[in-house]
């Protein structure tokens, strides 16, 4: 009898162990993977409720998926320094490849390209909202140029390490979305390994520089779609920055380096180069459209300096600001007004060499420069007003003179500043 009781106890214990083992196996091998799959599916946008990606940036779309919501054209889920009292707006905190003010029927809208996917967006400054314009995926876009007529250049690197250049324009398509129409970015790739490229704002022609195999570059002009390339000159120097102004002037400047003399030239239709400014250490150069006025920066002995010249016969004047001309924009109109981002702490050492490589960053304030009267005034401090450390690069100004758009070099986020009138 006692033996039978022990056998029953052992059998009961074995059944309990089997039941517990089955439960543990179900939890770890079935329940947990299903839970993980549900999380992954939600992250991919495969939730039970439909998600619309017609508006907003990639970051906003991600935020909406996590929250289980829907993206709309007016959604603005990005936390930024903007407020009803702030003139500064963080348009997109996702890294941006480039932007431009594009003309429409009544005004100019800011359009931009996200680096990760090549999607094109439009930003409404008064409403502080963004909407995605395209569904054409072009991954890893490192540089984008957007012309005023809406044509777009997106540049990347292929699997072989060659630089690719895609030229296209938005083409409206039929959309199944009820919230916004979508566009396809239609175009084609042109010749590979273009080092630098510029667009003529008026004719939409192209000017680009390509390595010539001898350590220098060959310069070409071409039609807006990249066809009919024409070689205009060659140079033994490999690093230049081209700039095509809306008045038709094509200007190239040697890439700046601390303490090394730099030169800037205008390029004629026949490829002839005319010296505009030279023998300036660490030269950065910003000409004004339809004028002979210029801003230029110098870097020597670990010190930056900014100069202004109101005309061809005027004497350059030091502005007392330690910044580079690449952080400045000219205001259109009759007045010789410029706006510059100036580091709050004066840079030291070999700043240009490090800054252009992205190895150092600054925290900038915005200054207004009245070149005609020789007056400089601090206009806005993002750090003091909004608590934002912003290293300004690639600033552009809209034709009305109301907004300056720029990229924060620290994280490639896109910002816009409302200029006081």
C-alpha cells in the first residue's frame, strides 16, 4: 500500500513537471516571439489601423506609427525650439541633403530632400507645417540642389564608390490617398563622378567639375538634363566651389584652407577666367547678385576675419566679425544688406580645415550687416532665445527677404529663421 502511494506521488509530480515545462516552453518559444513580431510589425507600419504617409517628414511618420496615429499634411510632431514667440523653426530634425525656395503661383515655398530616402518635402513657413511631395525612393542622398522652377538634383555614391548624379522633376500621379496628392520624381542619371555642380537659376543650364585623370579637373557646361556637355576649361587644381548667380555670372572659388592664399574667378561663356579676388589666406567668397558688392572671409594665424566691399572700386572694410562668408546670405533689393551666422565663441586653430570636414562645430548667432553704412547688429541668438546650439551651413534666403533657411551642420537638421521687418 505504501509502495502504491509512493508511485502515485511520483506520477503526480511528473505530471506537474510536464505541465510546468509545457507552460515555460509555450511562453519562451511561442508567446515571446509572437510579441516581438507584433512589435516589429508595428514598427514597420503593419498595425491594425491604417497609416497614411502622405505628409510630414520621416521622423514625423515614425513618431505617428509608434503612437498608433495617422499622419496628416498639417501634422508637426517634431519637438523643436519653435513657439508663438520664437522666430526660429526647426523644419525637420531628420538629416537633410539640401533645400531651395521654389516659386509657385503667389509666393516661394521651401522644398527640401531628406538624406536617408531622397524624398522631397515642402515646408509652409507661416503655418509651420510640412508635407511629403514624392514617393520615389532614392536612398543615401548626400547632396541635393533644388532650383526655383522645381527641378531637382540628387547626388549619392553607388556600390562601386562612384559619385552618382540624378536630375529630375516632380510629376503628378493619381493617388489613392484621401489626404494629399503624390508626385513621382522623374528623371535620369547623368555622367558619374561629378565632383561639384551648379545650376544656372535663369536658364537651368548646368556647370560641373569632373576629375580628368591627371590630378586636376575638367569643367563642363550642359543643358538642364545633363545632355550636350561642353568642356570649357581644365585646371591642375582639383578643388573648386562653383556658384551660378541669377544675373548669369558664373563664379568659381578655390576651396578654402587656413593660411593658404585663395583665389576667386568669373568664368566666361568661352571658359575664360577673370580674377575677382586673390591672394587672400583661407578665402571664402560671396558675391551679390546684380551688383559688384562682395563679402569675403579670411583665415590666417588661427584667426577668422570677415570683410565687405560695396563695389568694384570700393575699399574692403573689416566688419569685426569672426566668421566665414559661407555662413552668410545677401538680401535682394536696393539696400546692401547681408545676414551672417557668427560663432559665439571665436574659432581658433585650423578652423577651416576641421569645419569643412565636420570635425568641429560652432554655436552661432545671427547678425545683420549694413554694408553701405558700415553697421553690424546682432539680430538673433538661438542659444539665448531658444536654447539651441546651431552650427549654420548652406544658408539661403527667400526672394521676399522674410525667411532664411539653413542646415545645422552638427546633425544636418533643417531650420528656418523669420527675419524681422
